[in-house]
C-alpha cells in the first residue's frame, strides 16, 4: 500500500513542517548566532549552550508527546505545542541577555517536540504496516518540506535585513506572525488516523480502531506505557549509538555554519543566501527521487554512499577558501544528505513495532535528537578553543563512524534472520 502524498494529512503536515522549520531555521541558522555574538557580545560557547537547550527541550518532550498524541490525537497535541513557539519568539523579541534567550530556546524546543513523532507516526499508520516498503517517498517528501523551510527562512530574513532595511526586531516580528499562522494550520489536522490511507476522521469522537490496543496499566501513566513499549522493541544494540551519532553530526555544525561563512569565507549576507540556495536546492531536488529509489532498492546502498560522501564533503568544506570550490563542497554535502535522510528514516521505521507507534517513535527520536543537545555544546567549545574548521572535521569523523555502525547492524540483522530461518 502506497501513501498518497496529496492526502489531506500529508499536505497539512507538509505545510506545518515547512512553516515551523522556516521559523526555527531563521532563528538558529541566520539570526541568533550573529545576534548573540555580535550584538549581545556573547561567546560561541554560550551560543552553543543556548542551542543545546533548544534541542534539549525538543528531545525531553518527544517521548511524552508521542504518548500524548495517541491519547488526545494529532490536532490538539500539535496546536498546544505550537502555541509555545509563538511564546518563544515573543520572548526573543524582548530578550537582551543570555538567560532570557536561553529560556526562549528551551521553550522553542518544547514547542517543536511533537512535530516529528506526529509525522512519523502518521506516515507509518498511513502506510498500513511498519514493514511496508512505501514509506521512503513519504519520508523524502517531509524531509523536503523540512529542508525547504530551513533554507527559505534564513534566505528570507537575510534578504529583509540586507535589502529591506529591517533590523533584528523586524525579522523577529515576521517570525512571530508565521508562528501564529502555524497554530491556525494545525487546527485542520485530523483527530486520528485509521489503519488505511483513507481512514481519517475530521472531528468528533475518534474511531475506536484508530486507538492502539493498550493494557489498562499502560493507560494509567506514561511510565507504564514506556515499560510496555520497551518490551516490544527488538533491535540491534548498535542502533542506539547510531541514532545518537546521526543527529550529533548535524548538531556539531548548527551553531557555527553561519559564523564560519562570515568569519572564514568572508561572505556577505547576500552571498550566504546564494550558498544556502545552492546547497539546499540540491538537497531538496534530490530528496524525492532518492526517496522513491529507497522504496525500490532498499536503504543500505543509499546510507553507505551517503555517509561516505558526507564525510568527504564536510572535510573538503572545512578546508577550501576558493569560492567556486566552496559551492562544489556545499553541493556534495547536499547530495549526501539527500541520500541519507529518507533512507535513514525508512531504515528506522522498519524497527518500529506496530502497536504503540507514537511512543516508540517518540523514544527513537528522543535518543536520536539527544545528539543535537550535545552537538552544539561540543561545537562551541571546539570553535573557541581549537579552531573554526574543527567542528566540520569532527562531523566528518562521526559520519565515518555511522558508516561502520550501519555495516555491522545490517550484517548482524541478516545473520539473525538466516539463523531464525534455519531454526
């Protein structure tokens, strides 16, 4: 069973993901690193700590939000959380010190926490089975929305500040309006998704079949549900460090990429926009065909090539200063992530048991996102103490570790399958 990318749920989540990442990308990529270092005179270590709080808030509440969406549904889980994003941007507008900005980043993270548990749970439910091979294109579609928002947001605010004569306050007000619009869009989400592609309820009481079967003890508390879920998950132990490292590699780059472009590559905001368009455009264009090919030929080839290409291109990017070669490096990074993202999510989706999907996705995404908590902290320290190129080189080393871990996981999984068939 293949997921219709034009289904109402997919379109609504596409818009929500795009707008949330528009706000988040504008803040984390374009505005806050430069605002905190140049305007408030804070160190990059402090910037990394504030970013880590954002990812901490996101990850601490991913598990509970996955559990919550199974009990109250998509609409109210998302709407309640997205209101916090509005509050976070409002705090940023008036904050003028590190503690207030750090608090705003923490609230921003809590507000974004249900996003990926909701979309991943929705995709696996629409597919009808976690073992279905139809999720790659859908994963590629939502990753495309995410990357489009993350890229277009910084490009928009940089353009407004460079050519529209807007200051930081004007850019923050724009993001406040976008955040308010996301809350309105979330009210269009269904209460529940049934077991088939077309089984979506729009209001009133959710269909009984949409609620996952659960023991009375599971309903009583999140901790009981967590214990029930962990007993169902049977995956390679190496998957857990791999989940952490996949996000840690990205977290190493997040707080420093804009600063690197300004201080090492000496790019103007306009030229940085061009670089974002080049790298993000390559990634977005490649995501949909990559997702469809993942459905056809599997995840292993894409992950192996993607991890190796990412390791090479990140190392290359950290060393080049000739602008045409910088664009080549960024394009290669974009291709590598287009290979990795849909394949990685489809690979993880196969590990999720059919019952308690929301809770399991919340747990997996919490572990994966914990890498985003520690990545910015390590990155800020490396930037301040060792060198500006070191965070990118460290990210490349993590990609090589992921390549090795993936090979071992696939090999062990195949051996267990053969042993089970022989037994």
